[in-house]
């Protein structure tokens, strides 16, 4: 029995030691293709942010839709995360951005992220609270003690129907904020949490599995005319009036929740790649979801920034790409345009007509 146990221990030992070697010995990005996967929190959901805190990394990245393939477009990017685990150089927040991976800046270098571009254009401290939800913001104590002047909620078009109602994860957000504060206050606890999370990622296993699936299994990308898409034709589906009204009700509740705290609210949708590049898809169908939603929000006096019109002008008239070929996130050209729209909106000068949009595009060149 003892010999059997020893043999079993020897058999299991490599599988136990290897994750520890990955987490303690090998470079953090040894098996990853983006900084996102490298420093994102995997299992330690008691940490305050979505990424490891106080990080500074540079890495040559590839797009999320076709990594490690002949279609991948490489780009050198730089990341900073703040003490709370969000992608910022500091923690000041006069203007706060809530959103998804586009707001975080997937495949963008730090200086190209919306927060930093808007900060330069607006002349105010802009904080990126992403990826996160309105409930995470409402459950974070530091924003109760020092609230921003305005909160901009942004979402890629395909995720707008999935926005959470106010209060959906209120208790969970508050608990995570408290546990995160305890971990952040101790360098030892922070190191233990990060190390444990890195062990849980099993990076070599996941990398190997992804390579096998990519080679022999289903393809994770949709491609038309050398451009890669997240959802393809499905992204440009029709929405009912009831669905539009439900989303408008949801965003109106965001405005009310922030108004009760004396904070202004602005909503900024980001068009899908399939929306702006709809002519590349087989059906060539142009979706009407965002125009209909924005019209409804304007009826309700909800502040909304219309990126659709300027993005269409940039791509169809100026022939400028707004998304990497191998990725569904926006690029630096789109970010510059969105930042200009936001800055003008917050300063009371948002353009409303097509001629104004052309003037804005020239400013972003």
C-alpha cells in the first residue's frame, strides 16, 4: 500500500507542481496572447477589480477573434492598473466611465483608451471603471465618499439588451467592495490572492486546449471579406418596440439612481462592427436598433451621445477603419471620435446635424 501511494504521489506531483511553477516562476504572460487574459481576475472574485492591482505591462498582442492564426494582426500595447484593479494610472474621478471591454481598451495601448483620450480633450480627471456595471458603481464605497460629477454608461451594441437593472447584484457588489478593500490594504494578502488566482488559470492547459480546438474543432470566428466579426448576421437582427421600451426603462432607472446621488448621467452606445461594416455581410442589412433606441431616449430627456452618425461618416465617407480586422473592439480612430463627441456633449456643444459631424471628424484627424 505504501509503495502504491508513493507511485500515485509521483504520478500526481507534476500536475500539482506545474501550476505553481506557472504562477511563481514563469513570466505572467508566458502562455497568453493578450494582457487582458494575463492579469484578469479568474477565480478570486473577492478582489475589488477585474484585474490585478498596481500592474504595468507591455506586450505584443493579437486580436481576440483569430489569435495564433495567419489572420492575427500584432500590436504592441501598454497597460497600467490602479490600486483597485482597474485600468487607470491614478484614482481621481471627476468624470467616470462605466462599460465593457471597449471602455477598458482591449487591443489599445494605455494612451489610446477612451478615459485617457477624453481626459486630454476635456481637461478633467476621467476614470475608467470597466469592465463593470452600474450596480458595481453603486456598491462601491469610495464613490459614495467622493462621487464623480458625471457618470457615462457605455455599452457595445450587442450587449445593450443584457444591461442589468438597478439593484440586480447590489449585495454582491458591496461584499466584493469590502473584501477587496481588506486585500488591497495588505501587500501580503494581495500577493496571495494574485498568486492563487494565477494558479487557478491553468494557463498551459487552457492554451493547449484552445490550440487543439482551433486546429480540429469549431472555428471561433466569423469572417467576411477578410474582416472578422463576433456575431455576424445575428448582430443586425430586428428588435421589437417592446424590447426598445424595456431598455429605455432600464436606462431611465440608471438616470434616476444617479440623480438621487446628485450625479449627472450620460449614455453612449458603441455600434457593433457588424453595424458599421454591414455592407461586408452577405445580407448587407443595415440595422435600425440604435437609431430607434436613441430616439426613444431623447423623448425621455435622457442624455445620449450619438456615435452612429459619426462612425458611419468616418467609415463610409472618409474610408477610415474603425475596428481591427481580427477583433470586434473599436480602434484608436473610433476612440478619438467618441471622445470628441463626449467632450463636446459635456461642454454643451454636441453636434446634432450631419454638417456638424463632418466638422467633428476633421477635428479628430
